[in-house]
């Protein structure tokens, strides 16, 4: 039986008598009664008699320690007496003064420091990404030179999921891009009697820019996030750690097949987007009295192999980078299902940012080279 009561105030000292067992299930009323005794006697010393105390668990130890660390006026301290030596050793192991410090809010940081920290994080992320791309490039080089065997079964499986199953959405987006560009451009060109030159804009825009760019964005949202989620789930399930334990490099077994599949699939999807985009532009031109034959002739005059090759090179680079980002985020996944979701989300955001940056670099490079 657990007991705790105040024995009244004798000779200016309030006494709390503890007895029986104090555990997590019984400590609440005892703790409440003891605190009430302390509050009723703010200027009297408190004597806690633990002679009849049989057993306390960790919660009981916390209760006794809390009584000792209560801030009291001079001469009104709490004294615990007749406590078993083993329990007294636990209570006396810490100094209540060590727990008297209050929490201090850290000083607020200014805008300049915020900008500096954010810039440092971005630079560190870029550095880590470039290092991982270098590691992936080296692994790809070893695989293509035959030093490391390529798991073509995995490559085909990933290419089927990432490429063949993505054809409908790529065709839809490519068709809409061609229709929108042709229609919006034709409305302006019609005022100047230059509707025929809309064909040039549709062909160049689709082959050089929008075909590979929109395909890469769709690929990032659909497949890049899937790569991160798949590898992230393997990381959470300790499968990646098992591969490392066997002395096998995760980049070779998990990343290289996805990189090869992405580098092969994205250019093919970009070609489909180019074709359907140009076809969508042709349908719009029919409403502006530009027939298929005239459209085809003007298209051949406006574009050449350089435009197609440049778009395919972009698509290969975009696919490689998207796959690398997805794999890296997956390998860096923390514990829990929420971490997998965060990896997938960050993959899409980072992939789109890198796509835009790389596309800008391609624009500057082609301008310098007059391509």
C-alpha cells in the first residue's frame, strides 16, 4: 500500500511521510499532495521521511529528485531523510543546481545570415551532385568498356517501365505543345501576312527546345521520382546496406542500369514528342490555309539535322541527370516512409531545376558555336 501525507508543522518544520511503493501508476496523487504541502509552507523547511518507503521505480526517483530541486526561500529547503542507501545514491548523483538553468531562446539571425546559410547549402548540394555525377560517369565508363558487366535484364526492365509506359503522356504533352505554339504564333503572324513562317517556329522550337525539354520534365515527374522511391524503399528496408555488406558497390548494381535506361529512353521519347508536336502544328495550320504538303516543304527548309541532333544530345544529358538525381536522393533516404516521400518530392524539384539550368547552358553554348 502506498501512503503519503503531511504530518503537520512541528517546531517550524513540515513533514511529509512516504510509505509503501511509489510507481508510475501510484505517483500522481502522491506528487500532487507533496506539492500542495510545499505550497502551503513556503517559509518552513520540509522534511520528507522515507523510512517506510519499500520500493520506487524510475518515476518515483524523478518525484523525489523533483522535491529536492524545487526553488525555496533561504532556510525552507526540502530534506529527504531515512532513504535507503541505494536510492539515496541515485538521488544524490545529480546536483539540482544543474537543472535550474532556464531555456534561452537563441538570438535571431538576420536576413544576411539567412541568405548566407541558404547559399552555402545550395553550393554544398551542387558540389555533392557534381561529385555523384562524376562517380556515375566513371561507373558508366567502366561498364561500357566491359570492365564491369552490364545487367541488361535490369536495363530492359527499367527501360520498359520508364519508356514504353510513358509514351501516352509524352505524346499528349508533345501534341499539345505543337498545337499551342502554332496557334498562338499564327494569331500574331497572321496580322503581318507571315503565317507560313509559323511552320519554321514550330519545327525549330519542337526539335531544339520543347521536345527534349517537355519530355525531360515529364520523365522527371514520372520516372525520376519512381527511381528515388524505389531505391529509397530499398534503403529503408536495409537492402542497400545488405549490398554494401557483401562488398558490392550500390552504384554499379542500382544506379548504372537506371542511367543506361534513362539515357536510351529519353531521346526516343523526345523523338516521339517532336513528331507528334510537328503533327499538331500541321493540324493547326490547316485552319490558316496551310496544307500538309506546303507545311512539309517549309518544314524541311526550316530545320536540318543539326536541330534534331542538338535536341537528342539534350535529351540524353537530361535523362542521365534525372536518373542520377533520383538515384542519389534514393540512396540518401533516411528512416521511415515519410523519408521516401521526401526523397521523391525533392527529386522532382531538383530535376526540374537542373533541367532548366542545363538548357540555359546549352543555349549559351550553341549561341557561342553558332549552331
